[in-house]
C-alpha cells in the first residue's frame, strides 16, 4: 500500500512590494517543503548534463524575461563610468596621436563630438575653496613689476594659498597704517605681504654697506652679460671701489644751498679791536663716535666737511635757519682708515681724504665714486704715509709731507688733476718738517722746520726763493698765512705769517714791511745779486707781535677769509682758544668766556658767511666729537 501524501499547512510570509516597472518573474520562487520533498524511497540520480533543448530554451526565455530595461539616462551614465568599445578605440587613437606629437583634424573633430555627448556637469570644475579677496587699494601689475625690478631675485618658493587668505585691515588697530584709503578693509595675502615689506623698508632703510654690496653685484652681473668691447672697458674699473650717492641727488634745493646775493659784495667791513660781536649758532652735530681732527668749509656752497679717527667722513649743510643740529647730508665710511686730513678741492667737486696709510682716497661728489691712489711712483721710500697733505688755493697742486730724514725733511708735489708727481722740495732743518702753508696765489709754499727755520719755495719755478729763521723758536709746531699784502707776485701776496711753538708762544710777522725793506735794499745797494738770492726776505725778521696767551703747545692757527682775525688754540688744555684782531694784533677779551663750551679743541675752520651783517663763520671741534658753530658780525 503506497503512503498517502499529505499537504503541510501553509504559512503566510511577508513579501516586499515591488515597483510597477519591476518584472515579477525576475524573482525566483523558493520551493515549499512539500515540493522539495519527494518519495522517501526515491533515490537521487544526480545531475544530468545532457539537458533537453526544450529545457534550455525555457531557461533562456526565463533569463531574457528577467533582464532590466535601461533608459537613455542610465545608458549614458554607464558609458561615462565604465566606458564602451567605441570610447576605448577613440582613446587608443588619441593616445597614439599624442605620441606622434599632435592630433590630426579627424581626431580633433571626434574629440569635439565626444565633448558634445558629455553632460554639462562633467564639463566644469567646482572649486570648494573660498573666493579670493579683493586686492585692495590701487595695487597694480606695474607696482608689482617695480617691486620685482627693485629686488630682481625671484623668491625661492611661493605659497599659492596667499591668494586665498583674506586679511582685514580695519578690524586690527595696528594694521590700519597699511591702508591706502580710509574705506579700505579686506585685502588678500599677497597684497598684505607686499605692504608689510614696504612698511618695514620705510622704517628701516637699506644701510650703506648693503647698498654698496648691491652695486658691486650689479656691476659684476652687467659685466658678465655685456659684449667684448664693454667688458674690456670695465677692466679698468676696480670692483672693490666705494660708491655713494652723488651730491646732485642730495642737493636738490638749489636756492637753499647757494650763497646769498650779499656774499658777492665788494664792500669791506672792518672789525673793532678788543670787543668782538660773535653769536653762537646751532651746533653742526651732536657727539660723534670719535674726535674730529679735520674741518673744512666748501669754497662756494654752505657745506662743512669733518672727519676723525672713526674712519667716517661727514658732510653737513650749514642752514641759515637750521634745526638742532644742522642737517647731515651724507657720510662716507672707509674701513680701517682713521682719517687725519680731509679737504674740498678749491675748483671742482672732489674731496681729498687721507690717513696714516701708503694711499689716499678721492671722493667725487658729482658721480659718487671714490678713487684710491696707492703710491707716488718713484718716491715710495720717501712717501711712506699720506696723512699730511694740503691743496693749493688755485687747485693745481697737492703737497704731501714726506718721511722725516736725518737732518731734514721732504715735501712731494703732485698735480691735483692727473695725480702725477711733478716736484720735490728738500729741507735741511734739524728735526724734520713741522708744518707748511700755501701762498695765497697757489704758486709757492712756506715750509717750517721744527728747529724754527722757514723756507719759501716756488712750485712753478721749482726753486728755493728764500730762507729765514723764526725769532726765539723753541720747537715749531704749526704755521699759517693770511691777509693781502698788496704786493701781488711776491711770495704769494700774503701779508701775515703766524708761527706757533711748543711753548705756546705765537709770533706774528708782517710781510708788507719786508717788501718795504726789499725796496730800500734794492735802491741802496748797487749789487742786486744778494737781494735776488734771498728774494728780499730778511734772514732774521723781527715779529710784529709776540702772543703768550697760550700756556700749552700751539696746535692750530687759522686766519679768517678776509685776514682780519686769527684763531689760535691748543688741544692740551680745556677752552684754550683765543681770537686775535689784525692789524692791531690784539687779543679779544670778551670771547671766549669761562662758560663757552669748547672743551679740548682738535680742529678749527673759517668759512664765508652768506648774510650781509655776518663777516665769517667759525667752526670748532673737540675730542668729544662735537662740532660747534659761531657767527662773527661786523
């Protein structure tokens, strides 16, 4: 008896609701336990690989009925993500064209057709970063180009995020100074960096040593890029040459720097003896790094030149109504050169400066270049130091005190324009040369030996005119010439000769009396050969006046431009300065006083005044590095 098959009770199961587009036949119904269970005695015969054609057709029909139906949007998205055969072939063709170096016209058209097939969303790139802030102000490409041209070197690295950074200038109090207008607020990072750099350079200008290094680097780069002719010309230029700003750029206000119309007045104003009208002006400078050992006024412009052992030369403008102190135009520093003597050239725009070295420098104020003169060819052994020199009043000659010799000394003369050696004067005075001073016409020089012997030497004729001895000389220290004798052509036309000594005694001689004695000798004597030999100069003249107001060695003697005043001082005692009236040869008693702040005087210079009521300027420097100025009034 066969077993009876009973149907198991059906259980209700949850079925998901499918959309209408979904084909229900795509879901395969799981067999029930009744369907899956067969006869218990029926054995499993295994899978039959040889299915009938009807079964395969039926399965293929079921698979085709179970496929999804795709619309145009879905196909385009699938092609964009996974690609297709057409796109693959086009990619191969474009890659081959790139390897050959370019695309042909057909490939360009195909690419254009491919771009037309893409959706709009695939053609654009959306940046997620914030929008760049406005540059602010009137910053333009020209300004940026000017900045790059100034520095030339490109930055090693640039941050692209600078364009995206926004900085508010109005919200931060310390950044408000960077605004160009009051309404300006937000700028980008690049403009912010540029304005910070500009503000820093405004507060901290480029120092002279950095500017000099930039000039040398620019000169070397220009020489490397120039042609053969220009490079051959630049071989004569020393790459280590010092360069500073030309004076033409410094002196921009010509009306302020030229002398007044009253300076050319021919009216001679005479001073009264014993009482002097002198007024103190604003100081030329405060305390400088070292003592000032050299002072020099410009012959035509209101400029004062000063220098000292600090190796720095200063150029001040003497202003009619100056601030305190007078404005400093520029300065020049020469390393390892403690300057001893500096002077303006009388006729051109050069400045000569020297130290205890075998060379000296010439600073051209027009071009700003500094020239180094290394040696006096053929006389190196006799000119081992250039520290003591003097320029002739006519600007043609330069006198250099040579190395002391046993029983005498040497003075070498150079052409002030070509800097070539032209003559030499040997003096047999015991102890060597103490000092020398040029004649007023610049044709000769007066040389004082330390033993008191004085020689008059004509540079143009290269001969000794005469020799005489200072009265009661005990260690001569300095000499000065001044005034007009009215005898042009005879030993320079100077009237007064002042000679200082180590005892503080100053002798004043009047050459006008010598010329009268010369005429008398020539008229009384039949033999004029003796007069010609000594030039009509008495061998032992008597001084017009002997001044003993200084008790320490005399260090400075200087005549005023018109020869009415003589300043004498000693650096070995505080306030050791006296002014002498000429021709009376009397010392003024009202100045200086005990309260006059002079200190230990290291340099004295006279300058021409630019006002009608003023006669001259007197500048005094001391060991503290201070330069004080007074105005002498007639």
